[in-house]
């Protein structure tokens, strides 16, 4: 981790303290209020600087989406969440079920999270029930990539596809169900890209 400025150290201490006391990191608004910043945007700037220096990891789409890198490294692995039981914000510390002892750089791109897959919606892509899907956090994806997404409050693993009209569809590859077209009415967000699979099946 690169050396931090005194103010960055103070903000990092606040994040640690908030997690220890409440189990959750602070929001941008809470950071701005604590340090007298004029707006949450100033807090966001400091958080991005901390992320660039390797002190924290920022998770898109969550007001409390801050993960302490020191906890990540001390755990000796990658955090695991369960698709069936996780609640919004999905990629957050309160949803961590366990830590899997594996080098995240075995995947390309590197794994930020492991998701315990629920169901066989992506069996046609070789992703089976209870497999661990390595997820690289990103709010962008190319057409044809397997993504982890939030759709109207539900956590999904799907194949993302876009047509020439730039319309977005989520494809179920489990042998049933039609592609879902994303509309302006949907609360939709790409959370990450599938980077690989750890087979987690029980032997017969």
C-alpha cells in the first residue's frame, strides 16, 4: 500500500471504526459530515484516492460499498457470498459467508468475490448449482459476457447480450425461459463479470 496523507489516514481510521462498531462502513454523506466536506463528492474523491493507493476496495452501486483491503489480505483468500441469501447491496461485507483460500489472480480478470450459484439457470454455460463463480467487480460488460447483475432487487447470473439497437438482454442458459429485455422501468445494474468457476459439487 502506498503511503497515505494525514487526512487519508483519518478517513481510513473512520472506516475501520465504523465497521468495528456497526459492522458496516460509513456512507459518503457520513464521511462528508464527519470531516466538514461541502458535499459527498469530496468524500468520494478521498475514497477513490484511498482505493488507488490500495487501502480500500470500492464496490459499485452501494452507498456503503467499501471493503478494507487489510481485512481482505489478512483473511488469506477471496470473500464468498451466497446468491440465494444475499441482500442489497449484494457485494458488501454484511453478505460475506466465508473466505475461500485461493489466489484471486488465478482468474482473468482477478476475482474480487466468489458467488455461490443457486439453481441451474446457467447450466448451458457450464455453471451449475452450488458452483463458485469467480466475479470481477465491474459496472460495465461486453455483449456475450457472463455477468452478475441486480435486476429489480434480485441477484442474477446471466449472459449479457446487446443488439444493433443497443438494447440489452439477459439470457438464461438453463434450457428454459426467454431472454429478458431490460427497459427504462427496470432497476438494473451490472455488478461484475464472471471470471471462472470452482466446481463445488458433492460427489455421488
